C-alpha cells in the first residue's frame, strides 16, 4: 500500500467515525471535534486524489466537504471570540 492510499484510507476512517459519532449522539455534528475530523479527513482524501489517482467528481466532493467543515470551524472560532 502506498502512502497516498494510507492517507486516503485514514481520511475515510476519520470522516466515518465522525459521522457515526454524530448519528449515534456521541459527537456534536456542529462541534469542533466533528468539524475538525471532517476537515482533516477530507484533506487527507484530497491529498490521495491529487497526488496519486485523480478523480474529478471525488475531488469536487472532498473539496466541498473540507470547505463546509472549515466554514463551520471559522463560525465556531468567531462565536468564541465575540
């Protein structure tokens, strides 16, 4: 297994764990840990797509996923400041 495959799989695992945690009420979907897991997970998947096996639809999906998670993190950061 290449390092890009490992990065992509780690990203998938992070997103799935965050999703399952939110679905089962163990993790706040709007909380920092869930958003951070989604952002980092999508970033790792993007690395695997951009460095090794490019796929346009998957790249758009993961890029969007990362941007939504980042927007949530920024929202939380601004909320805590003010």
